[in-house]
C-alpha cells in the first residue's frame, strides 16, 4: 500500500513537472529525455494535465453560472408580486433579469463587439507545488532545451 502511494506521489510530482515544461514550450521528446521517461508516459501525462486544466475551467464556469442564476431567482422573486399587478417598472426589471438569464445560458446571439488592444490569458502557475530541487531541474531542462534548439539551428545553417 505504501508502495502505491509512493508511486502516486511520484506520478503527481512528474505531472507537475510536465505541466511546467509544457507551459515552457518543451517538446514531448525534450520532456521525456529530461525526466528520464518514455514518450508514451509524457503523452499520457500531458493528456492528464490538459484534461485537469479543462475540468478546472468548466467547474469554475459552472459555479459562476449557478451563483448568478440564484441571484437572478432572488431578484425575480422580490418583484414578482408587482409584475403580476402590472407595474411597468417591475415588468421592465423582470425582462432585464430574463435577458441576463438567457445570456448566462447562452440562449442569445452574442453581441458583436470590436476589440482594440491585447488579449491576456491567465495560465496556471507552472511552478506551483515544485520544491527548490524540482525548480532547479526545470530551469536546467529549459537551458538544455534552448541550447539544443540553438545547436540544431546552427547546424542547419552551417
């Protein structure tokens, strides 16, 4: 049993390194060489990491939509009596609530907007959870990978 948990801990640690190397732009082959594992292991780890990242994003979006739906329900319940009595302001507020609900659920066509400026994507911290030794190995891997790329470029040119 302790052997299984040690293997699971080693696998989790390797996957953190794979995630960091993936974000750093290393190829599967470079990761396999640096970590001393087979290409198939790297492919499986990358698949796992990508699925984990996608799952985290879906969960966060689902939680947000659920929270917003509850707030809209409370707002609608607060004005419903006035809507039934024909209060124009309450009816306008109800329509805005339902418009927002439709947007949250993706029922409306998106508004067309022009964009000027850059797009910034937030990515997970590739170093999170890595100890000093693992960070040092990652930096060494990146330096070696860059040197190999430069050597390959020099060799192709010469």
